[in-house]
């Protein structure tokens, strides 16, 4: 096997015969079995491919590799086509009933506090023109939080979207899937893809809020783990998040 990538919670390997083996750094057999059941339920409704686990490992998620490359490493010519496919997925997911999904609710003021805590170590890496906008945001009041929890992927950054050309070939890493604010999913797309992925009007204020908090989190992750792709996408996103 060869290591394909590593995140905060998992290490991902690829095998010579086309399997992906994603192993948790802190194994939780119960959480893994729940994720497998969620993936089976999502596969029944999703218009896009998702991982289909095989085997009986209680430590690693094993599934046949999906085609395509992560969108974070791609340069599609028709980004609007990709966004349309992802919006169609979210329309279906947010109406789906996934019995094994658990609540994941965090007050918006806690999101803002975490971003404020992270910012001092990031400030020197952020171009000066964006700093006043970030400072204003960190001293602001979060938008009203009046959402109804729905099933969400809950980590729909472009590193978890696979593409081939202008076609989405899969959505991976459903380990954070939960019942939560649908604006979280749209916020990740807006954070990474810009105005072309502007969230629906009724979710926009919260989605933009999540995107602004999330870009600081992603930048901190990229810097502390020496992941230049994360750093580059985060600094690029400042153009529309903190113009």
C-alpha cells in the first residue's frame, strides 16, 4: 500500500488492486459502523457516486477507489457545471431521512470564538489588504441562527469532491455527516469555489458566516501541517470572503 493523504482524523492508503483504505488515528468501531450504514443509505438516494465499503474491518474503511481526482488539485474549464451537480446533490441530501445520522449543533458564537482564537497566529501570513475585513468580522455579531437540522455531508470542501474534467465523479469522506445546519454544506462550497457557488438566499447569511470562519480554520490547518494546497486555496478565497 501507499499513503495517499492524511487529515486530522485519518490516514488514507491506496492498494495495488484499486482499493482505498482509510484508517482512523483514534479507532472507534461504533462510529465506523455507523458511517458504513450512513453510506449505504446515501448511496440509495445520491445522484453522485459515494464510497461503497467492503470487508469487515472495525478499524479502517475499505472501498473500491472512485474515479477522478480531488477538485482541490483539478482545473476544470466549466466550474458552473460542477457547482450545479453539487447543488443537485445537496437538494436531495437535505431532504433525505438518514436514520443513523446524529445531531451536530454548535452555537454560532463558538464558531466565531474559535476563529478569533486562531487569527493571531495567522495574521502575518495574510496579505495586509484583507486584515481590516477580518478584524471587523471577528468583532461582529453572528447572524440569527434559526435553522431546522437536516442531513448534511458536513465537510464538503473541494478536497472531498472528485472530478474528471467537468464531471463530478464522487463525493468522499462522510465521517462528519450529521443532522445540522444546511448552511454548513453551502458555506464550504462558497468558501472554496467563490461567488459562482453563492449560497441560496434563505441560507446566505449563515453560509457566508461559516465560510469566513472556515477559511481561517483551513489556513491554520494548512500552515501547521505543511499542506501548501490548503494554504493556497485559503489565501485565494480571501478575495471574496474578505475583499
